[in-house]
């Protein structure tokens, strides 16, 4: 969906599948990215109550590492002009990954044109809501998140 100066795409039911524990998220067919564009990727980590009965989405920017009893899991991505590739790398045997680590993610990819990139250094890119406001991204509705490991 087009914002004032960037685009955001949401993907749900994203699974990191063995043996590579990666997933390719293609951009929509009607979207044309350029070599100078930059992709930012966020995982929906949790949905919390604000104390007034409102649900607030908690987004985490990739790359992201979490600690488990078995070791860290590192979530990361790379991108081209046609897609984003998400992948995870556990510091332990991946057969021990749990469904909460690999299944049913909601992902938002923000594609920022290169000409805006240099002029917007004041944005906290780790905060999806700050990025949404800075680039005039549209509201995408409320997604459902599974509680993730802390």
C-alpha cells in the first residue's frame, strides 16, 4: 500500500520451513522497486493491552535475536528489487526449534525510495510506528500475533 513517500506490504501466516528456515516474500506484481530503494522488515511480536482495553501491536525490526534455553535464534533478511528473503539462524540444532519460533508470523515490509533515505536520518527505524508516521504509511488494520518468546 502506498504511503506519502514509501510503500508497506503485509504478509501473514509466514512460516520459516526446514531445511533452510527461510521464506521468500515477493512484492506485489503491480509494484516496481528500484535498485536505490531500501527495504525495512518488521515482525509482529506481540499484541498487548494498553490498560484501557485497546490492543497495541508490538513490532520488532529485523535483524532480531532472541535467547532461548538452547541458545540464540537470529532472524534476518535480505532484499532485491522483486522480493524480501527472511531467514532464521539458530545457534543450536534446528530440529529443536519450536512452532512459536517458526510458524504463523505477520511481517510488514516497508520499501523506502532511495531519494528519501539520506534526508530522513532522524527517524528511529526500529520503531515501526515512527516509520509509519514519517513516511505517511496507511493504516493496515489490526493483525493477530502469537505470543513470542522473550
